[in-house]
C-alpha cells in the first residue's frame, strides 16, 4: 500500500522494513563510501556517481549545452562525486526526444570542450580530486520528437505501448536504417571523446530504441527474433565504438534489465507467459526473468566494459520502479505500492547483477526516497557487496553537494534533500521549460515549472 515518507531515524526505517518483511543492509561506516574504486585503467576518488538526469536545457537550434547545462555540471563536479555520468546526447536529428535535447556535431564541439574543462576544474578546485566523466549516446525511438513534433521510430510493434501512446500505425525502422544509425553512434562517440569525455555510454534503457530492440522477438530480419539478433545492434555498436575510440577512453552502458512489457515484447520477462495487462498497471504482474539481461551484461564485460550502470522499467508508465516517489505527475495515479518496496526491489536487482559480475563495478540508484537515511543504506550496500558505486539522479538536481556533506560531515542536511515531489519530471513532461529542482533551486526552476502550468501539458513537445 502506498505510503509517503515519514521516517526520521534509521530505527524508523528498520521498523518499516520489518513490518513489510523487506530487507536492506545498513552500516555506520560511511568511510567505505570514500574509498577509491578502480574502473579499468582509472581510479575513482570515491564511490559516488552523478546519474544522467536530462536537464532539457540545450540550445534548441544548435543542440549545444547552454549556460544552464554548464551550471548543472559545475555544481555536480564541485559537489564531490568522483564520476559524472552526463545526460543523453541524441546521435541523429530524427531521434531527439524534444527541442532541447543535447546534440553534438563539429560546429558545437567547442562548447562541449568547455563543459568538460569546467567539470575538471571545478572538481580539482573544490574537492581536490580528478573526476571521471561519462556521457550517454541515445536514439529516442518511439519517443522521438524532432522539432517538438511526435514522429515515432519504433523497433517493433508492441501492442501495449502502441495503444497507450497512440502509435498503432507507426512503422518500424528498417535494418538499413539501423545499420546507418550505428555509424551515427560511432561518429558521435568520436566527437565526444575529442571533447574530453573519458567514457561513452550506449544508452539502452526505458523503452528507447536500443532498449526496445532487446525485446523485439516478433521483429523480422537481422535485428529481431533470436537473442543473438535482438542484442546484435547493441553488441555491434559497443564493439565499433570501442575499436574507434582513442587510447585512454572507454565504452560502457546504462543498460536495462527489465523492459516490463508482457512476453513476447518485453526484456527480462518470463518467456511464454502472456499477460493482458496495460503498461500503467502494476509491474508485479509481469513475471521477471533476468537470465537474458545477465547474459548480455556478461558479454558486455567480455567486450571490455569497465563498469555497468543499470535501470529498470518505463518511467512514463512505472516511474515508481526506478525513481520511487511521494507525489505523482499531474493526472497520474499514485504508485501502486509502498515506495520502500520499490527501493528494495531495485537494490535486489542490482545485487543480482553485481553478484553475476563480481569483477566490475555496478552502479546502483533509486535511493533518493530515503532522503537523509540514504548514506547508511549506501554504506551497507557497499559493505555487503550489493553494488560498488552509489548513483544519485534527482538528489543531484536537488542537493549537488550532498557527497561533500556525507564524506566531510558524516550526514546529509535534511533541508537540502530531494523530496521526491516529481516536479522535475513534470517540467519534462510538460515539454516547455528546462528542468531542475523546483524545491531546492526554486529561483531558477519555479519559473520553468510555471511555463508548463500556463500552457498545459504539451505532450507533442514532451521530452519525457
């Protein structure tokens, strides 16, 4: 049953877990969060990662980072995290999620170079350590909105999503299109490596094109049907990017382990169990089987990925799965379960991934709902081997210097924590403003939220 956050102490959290027959590890040894972590040939100064939260604040004409973009990344780097995982950059004009998604080309490359330098200098000056930067590459697939107009490019016909999104008549992309798209991914990767980013992330989560291919059992041709075909685009892209990158750079992925459409359209779901649920119903009704996702992640490690970042679910329909929250978006129902249960599910899935991949660091997430109680849980997760790195997304928006407070003061400031109000996501859904924390950074983002409230939800411009 849904319940808003009302926990004051760790004892309160332990009691809440016990009442629901749930388990999370705890530790008061926050020093483990300051330990260095080896990723490939690099060493991170601590275990904290800023997750790739889109600010939808790129220049709408050039696709370059704006002043607001630079401000966010300066604050992230100065806040103490050793790994900055930068948000999604669209690799093609027809694969953008909205007017203000980042794009990269030769003409705006210098802007990216300045952002990378800002990240490095801010970390050095404020924290005294080097920072490692990763940046995502993406194609929005069925969520593509070039010029702010809905123009879906689907990997497969998925009756659940087609009906929910009004995309029954949209065509699937051809194999030839996907082969050309691989060239776009490689080209963008080379440009961003030239800009100075250390790692390139092939984004494969949340129903976007690369993720949707993973479950495309009914798709014909080179990129659908068998496991080998469904994962081919991802694996070939990873290999091509790795081979093209200059020495000293690496390729990784934020990769889904659960796209919760019923078989045969989902990924990480039990085969041959057909379910007639709609995508906004409780995901617990979809039987989960991580065998294929874990197999793919093992293949990623064999391809040389030095770390893995995972997520689950379709945020448009089951936001509670990867960002447990107290308040839903306008006109959306409250989560169908206690957010604490959502937190625990995510950590259990990460634990399974880390257990399968003991040789590489795995990034966890979905901890913001715990507010000021997060550090002791994070330390417990690390000490008991559930994960290696602690990711913060919404809390990085709200509280970019949380890592410095945790490592230097041993606690988070309750007045700075993310309140999981979903207003940052509401700005994205409205498709008008640039997004950030309306509560903790209200001088900038309250006005951005108001833009959407005045115009109403602009679904055709939505970057969500």
